[in-house]
C-alpha cells in the first residue's frame, strides 16, 4: 500500500483495477490549505493518459505487475505468441501491444513480457538484437545524395539506413531503443 | 557504476554550483535589500527560537519533531508574544520547517520573511508590500518591470486587488460556496485560479473563508470571511497575511477545533500554546505577514524551481 507522500514519477499504481504509471507529478499546497498531489498517469494497458489530483489521506495499491522471460514463437495476423522459458506456458500480445517491437521479433528471441495480474500487457526487448539483411541495393559509388549510408530491409521487414559496405545476407546488430544500426556481426 | 563515476559526480557538483552562482549572488543581495528596507522604516530585526514546544495547531501544517520539541513551522507565535509586549514593528528572516512539503515550489526547510506592525489594517499592509517589493526590485537594478516564467510583471503601484469570491467568479468552474461545501476549495484554487493570478501585475487575493484562517481576525461586517490575503506573481504564491486575531477565547476555541481535526486525521496533536494565549490578551490590533523568500528569489532570478535559488536541495546532501 502506498500513501500520497510516496507518489513520484515512474511509480506504478492501480486505479479502478488497471495499472497506471505516473508520468508527471507535481506537489502543490495552497497557503494554509491541504497538500495536493497532481499526477498525470498513463494507463499501462491502453496507453490512455489521465489527470488526477490526490490528497494526503488517499492510499494506493501497487500495480500487480511482473516480468517473465519468454521466447518469441510466431505471429498470426495481428497476434504475437510467446512462450515462458521456465514453465512453457504461452502468452499472446496484440500488434498494438507489441508496437515498434515487432521490428525486432525473430523466432526464439528472448524478451521480457510484462504481466498485470498474470495478463500480458507489454514487452521489453533486449537492448541489442542481431538481424539479417534481406534486401540491400548495391552501393552506387559517388552517389553523394545518399551520403555515407544506404537503406536496407531486414528479415523482420524493418527498414533502416546502414553503412554502404553492408550487403544482402549480412547479419547486423541494431539498437532496439533507437532503431539504429550498431555494427556488423562477424559470422 | 562506470569507472571514475565518483570523480565525475564531484565534477557535476562543481558545474551545478557554478551555474547557480548568479542566482545565489542575487539571493544574497535580495536579503540585504530587504533588511535595508525594514531598517529604514524603523523595524527591529528579531530572532526567535527555531526549537519550540508547541507549534500553532493548524490542520494542514505539520511540524518536524526534534529532540522532544518541534522545529518551528513559522515564527508566528513568538513574534506575536513580542508584539504583545509592545514591540510595535518587528521583522525576522529565518528558516522554517514543514514536514511533507517537497515539490518544485516547496522545501521542507525554507526561508521566511515575517513582519508585524501594530495600528494598521490588512489593506495598509498591502500598501507596504507593494512598497517593499518595488523598493527591493529597484535596489537590485530591475526597476518596476520584471520578467518571470514567460510573463512580464509590472510592479508599479497599485497592484491588482481581488477578493477570493471574485476570483472564483472570474476563473473557477463553480462558485466559492460550492467549492467549500464539496471540499474542493484547495483543488479548484490550485488548478483553476492560481495560474491566472499575478499577471501582468502582482495580485492580492483577499478575504478568505473564515475556516481557512485559524489565526486571523474575521471581517466585522461579514464574519464568514477572514481579513486574510495572499500575494501572487506570475501564478506563484508568495505570501500569506492577515489582521491578527486578538480575542483570546476565540483563538483558544479555534486552536481546539484545529487540534480535533488533526486528531481525526491521525496527525500529531501539539500541546496547546498556553504562553502564547496568555500573551495574546495584551496584543494590540496588528497585522502580520509571512513572505516566502525563496520564492521571491525565484521571481527575481526567473527560476521555475525553488532548487535553483538555494545552494543545496535536500536530495543533494
């Protein structure tokens, strides 16, 4: 149980049986008045942002969240399936919940799946993922327009710019936080 | 931790404090200018103890316990004892301590300028506030125009004077009476009213509901209101003032009510400040004001956080 004085940015609490993360927090106290804790919160399931003002007598349940290490299995239409590496139970996230992470999901990739009351609601990727280039145009020497990078497509369908020496079939490391090329993988 | 992180954090502190240098200089000059103003006007600078046995029982002000006593949340009670003994014009600049108050505009330990004057009403005190801030601003070389958080603020007299009721009518989604009965007065004040106050001139917000002023005198022609005012500049609350209540039994009854409210909320109930109540019997009509000096320094340095005008925040200790 949290008290109002525990409220701070990034704290995860439960409101109306849904998990929220505090994304903005302001303490205010009009002269001689009561302390007010003004929060902007994001619903961790649907992303909706709400404004709430709490008082010092308010208490909060921590959101019942846990992360499980899971392996990506496959996707079918807009559903992405994962398997818990310890108990082999399967979980499913929708395309909306997976979001940008879909650019990095290759078979057997290990990720952390966020569960709220045992229900999967989100995904955390490793910071770096190795992916194979499936389409790359040959580097046109002296092409000054594109500078020192060229566009390629990866096995997940993700498109990004890489240095000109990267060829089709090469494996590269991508930073999942920025979506940018990091290095060529030696095989 | 990366190697050398200890070293880089001490470099961080060097940089941080160097960046604060101009603010800390201005803060020091502000203190000097304020002292100069009050000394010129024949006020006596006093110092009263920070460690006291019984803070004023107010429901929303929590004192910090220290060695069997409390750090004073305000110098009010001791200063009024001086006023009651014939000290007719006194001021004090001191640290005050309030538990749980930490935010962009709040510090558990903050600096207050508090002054008292006998034989004057709260409207006279408004005049004196205008005079003080303008004089200090001129001393600091700002003149009558300052820039604070995107607003040009004109300090030229007279400032805006608006009753709390009017402010509710002008800015709030409900009338003051409804905000009070639905216990949303503070919330509406913070969310809907305060952001409009003190632009482009400082605002005196006056005549607060009586139940929000435990130590203030009520208005003669309307006892539902207290002769209390607050000062705002650019949406920031800077000071709280009132005509002092001098009726001992009324004061005792109000303290008793505040103590009961504290008990109901499970908060520490302070001992009744008996010596203060005894002295109050001799207190002449007077006005008093608590002016937040850190916040005034914020206004003159155009700072958006109180941390920018102090050397060390509690988290940096």
